[in-house]
């Protein structure tokens, strides 16, 4: 049985029911695959106390300054925590909106290696509550975590994560269970989609 599908007449309608305290997974690697219009819609909708999961909080140098991203939601005071592979700028000349809020203690930022973040999403979608990884063993990221040696390799336990809304652009869709992704979007968007337990919101791009 395929998942229930629904076509919304606007981005605002699509995010209308996102409650305060929700966790939202945003697809995208730099600008590629970012659900930009859904970022803007969530910012306008105004839900508070959000936990946002994404590769980063900004889409990179090629994203126009006026384009919506997580920074707009952060400035609105909507975000309480981010879970990202990049919580700091990748260049010394850059400065993220997130940085100021973290330094002031207004937002919690959890740094997660890219592969671990992807596996957390995949595992959540598969109903796996936790897994072990060797990545980041011996660093602050592993502090306080359960450690084991498996086949001679030191590892630590990682919880897969909670239920969340997943947002991503798709190249096309036959039904909610079969979204299509093009080129680099395949790297993370299927994982974000698979991890959902709440509605998945797809900005479907009509190709051709």
C-alpha cells in the first residue's frame, strides 16, 4: 500500500500544521537539493522550538543573499537546536547566522559527521534505534557515548534520532512512496525521505 498523497495549493498550506517543537529534516548539499521555498514557508508559518536537521544551515556562496534558508528561521527565533555536518563556516571569510546565536547560548548546535548523519536518517527510516560507528572515536563527539571494540575496531553507539518532518525538492513523483531525484540530489534526499515518520513535504520540480 502506498503512502497517502496530497497535493497542496501553496507552500504555506503544506507547512501549516507543523507544530511548535517539531523536528524537521531538510535535504540538500550546499545549494543542490535545498527545499528553498519550504524554508521560506516554515519561516513565515512561525512554528517555534524547532530542531532542524541538515547538512548545513546555509546553502553556500552560490545561494543568493535574499534566498530563504535556515538562517531566516534562526533570526526569527524559531530554532532551538540544529543537527548538522557543518556548524561553522567552511571559509575564514564567511560568517553564519547560526554562529552568533550559538555563541550567545540561544541555540544548541550538534556537530555530526556527514556519513554518521546520513546513517542516522537511514536507520531511523528502517526502524533501527541505534548503531555503532568508528567515525569520531577519541574526539569530543564520542564523549560520554557507549564504546565497544568490534572486530578489532573501536566504535561508539549512536542513536538514530526521533520522528520528524522531511523536506526536499523532487524531480518528479508518481506517488508519495516513489519520489524522483536527479544527479547530486540522490546523495541525501532519499535518506531524508526514508527517515520520515511524519508527513514528507516535497517541492516537485516538473522536468521537461
